[in-house]
């Protein structure tokens, strides 16, 4: 026999009108009435949280200013439908630890704890939702400890946001489904070559501002779906060709802005219409043998705020109108008079 909650969803999905109060359907052939039951618990039972019904019938629970004891009380309440769309706890200054079994009576598709003071996430907090969770978001807390080993237990998790926390060292992770990973603004300091071996579905990777100074060879070679790579605001000084070797046919963005990069030995696997951002680095030249093949392929390269000065290091590109349109440089290279003067002067010295 179906549970009441599942039956209610099926009835509503096939067209029964509903709102915040109980509404009856048309009388059926045997004169019985199908009543709509709200999936939300009584407001007083989950205060200071609120419950909002979604169009797809799974409710959102939104909380602010709750402590551990209140969380246990709230999610131990009588939920007419324990299948939740999202649990959102934002700007909370009461909770430093997410306990083991606080959500054991409900399931969720998204769990959001943003802009709080969480320091430690216990593995058991996810147990009830291994089969339902799609997104975990713990952006902007104080997290030093996260149960990365549990990721392999999620059947369909696609997003993990842990930006702006205090996680040190790149963690070992395994997930066949994870597509979006953000560890930006954490003091990782290193990125081992094995980092993504067990994350084959990654499409977007954000490691901005993670104190990285070196990229290891072969780090990205197993990521066939990778589209976005963000490595800005780090301490990289040199990029070897085999450290940025990509195999994805859908690569769109490689961001290396705001580092201290003096030279790029190459980036392999760039595809047509990809964009490479090298703004605000220390590049004094763009070697023709490395960059011409990519520009001719349609790759756009951003090199604003670098000591290139439209000299010999880029003259080969600036003399060609098509290549010049794909290499985004400082204004001096875009002003026609200054451009011609600079290129002519550089050409006589190169």
C-alpha cells in the first residue's frame, strides 16, 4: 500500500488544485472524497523555523537562530510528509557542530547551512538522505572537519559547496555523481595529483584563493566532463604544460587570474571557443609556438594587467587582426595609433 504522502503527491501531480488550506477533490465514482493534506507540520512545532510548500509538492524548511537542542526538537516533530525539498539554515550564530542524527526522521534533496559558525560536520547527519540528496551547501562557515568519506554513499549527489571555510589540505573524495565542487577560500595549500581520480563526473571546479603555489602533472587528465576550472587568486608562479592537461571536449573556462605567473609552458586540450584568463599576473611574453595554435583554433586569452607592453612578446599576435581580436590585452594595445607605434618600434628590435 502506498504511504499517504506518496499518494498525495501522485494525486496533486495529475491536476488537483490546492493551496495552503485543505481542499477537496471532486467526488469520485464511489462518492468518496480525496482531501489534500499539507506536507508542512504545525508552525508551533517547528518554531523558529518556517515551512514553505514548493510547486513540486516537497516543502522547504527555513530556519534562523537555532541551536542544537532546537534542531532536534524541530526535526523530531510530526511531519505529515517527511520528504523535504530543502533544509535551509542561514546566518546562524548558535550552531558550531552539526550533530549525528538530527535529520534521521526526514529526507532532503538540498541541505544548506550558509554564513554561520559551523566548525564540525558529523557523518551521521546525512544518513537518512543518501538516496535523495542532490546538493550540500556549507558556504561561509568555520568548518575544519567535514566527513568527505561519506560522499561515496550518496546515490545522486551533484553539488558540494564548501567555499570560505577553514579546511586545510585537499581531502580524499570518492563520488561517481559529483559534478560541482567548490573549495574556494580555504587554506588548502596543496593539490595532489590524485585529487580527482575518484571524481570522474566533475564539470565545475572552484579552487580560487586556496594558497596553491604548484600544480602537479596530470592532475586533471581523468576529468572528461570538465567545463569550468577556477584557480584564481593563488600563488602560482609557473604553469607547466603537463600540469594543465585537459581531456574534456566541453572545456569552457580556465581561470588563472590574480596569481604571480611569469611563464606558461603550455595548456593542452583547449577546445574552440574556450576562454583562458591570465589577468593580473607577471607575464612579459606570450610565446608564439605555445599560443598561436590555440588562438587560431578560436581560444580567447585574457592577459590584461600583465607587463607585456605590446612588445616583442606579443607582436606576432598583434600584427594579425584575427589573433589580435582573441588576445584581450591592455588599452595601449587596442589604441590604433599607440598600437602601430609600439608594434613598429618593437618590430625593429625583435
